[in-house]
């Protein structure tokens, strides 16, 4: 699996490697209920891919009664508590695909989550310790869809952004990668908006189970087509 067009593969984490975005939706409802506020006045999918701080500010915009609450911190803590109880669930095949890529290409991770959640991933699935570089929401000023995080990751890896292929699930994440000038693959397994994700991506997959490292379908990487209407 080599390509003159792709020099590195970059992954998002939540919703891309691990199935956790539904926990974000749940903890938003939990935090609102704890302050006797609710329901959420917009689609929770709009929060997918954002840093906790940015997500908290978005919630406060629609719920001004929470202006005195650190909503971002409350969401982060509630999310961590859920994962402490339930553990992590991989997007099907993500660890095997990661390991196959690691044999031939450098791999980086940019997540809007915090460093401690990357540490959790690497404890539960040590194969992800092979990441060459990691950027988290704690390392950036601007949340996705701003390209800052992906550009920072490419800089750390000393890779031209145009020669990076990004696997992302969220609309904000795909927008960030495209704004950084990178190639994109939408991971649709838990996508809140499959059609928009496909429209924002160069390629798309449902999950990693149908990916065959020995039969590439785009230069250098084995990408399968998605079931957009599933």
C-alpha cells in the first residue's frame, strides 16, 4: 500500500476510530437535565467534532439560562464518566485497518477531545500507540471546522497537507480537513448526516470491515464505496 499521492494518513478519533458520538448526544441531555433545562433546541449532531469548549458555547447560545455554567467542562466530565462505566467500542475493523496502514505509512491523530481520552484509547487498544503524532482539542485555539488542528498535525509530522488523507466522521471535521487542503474519507458508521458527509469527502466508507489492504481501490489505499441511503 504505497502511493505517490499520499504520504500520511490522519484520523479523527470519536466516531472515526471509536463509536462514541452517541455518548455525546446522551451527555448533552444529561447535563441539561441536571440544570433543569431542556430539551436541546438544535440538532445534537451539530456538536459532533467540536471541542468541549466550543460545544459548551454552542449550547449556551441556545440556552442563555446556562451562561453562568461551564457547560464545556460539564460535558467533558459526563462523557468521561460514561466511558469509565462502559468502556470503548471500536468502529468495526478500525484497529485492523490502522495496523495494516502502520506497516507502510505514518499515521497521525487529531481529535477535538482531550488528551486523557487518547490515553484511554491507547490503554484499551495498544495498537494505537503506534501513532506518530497526536493533536487534541487542548492543543488548538480554534475548534473544527477551523483547519488549525490538521495543519498543526501535518506540521508536526513534516508532511505536506495536500499529501495527507484524513478519515473523519463529523461534518465539522470534514470541513476542517478540506479547509486544510487535505484529501478526505468520510466514515459513515455513526454519521449524523450521511449525505452531507459524502458530499464533503473525496471517498467514503461505512466502516473498515470491507477494506482489503491487498486490493486498493484508490491510489495507495483500499477504499470501498458507502451505502449512502442505508
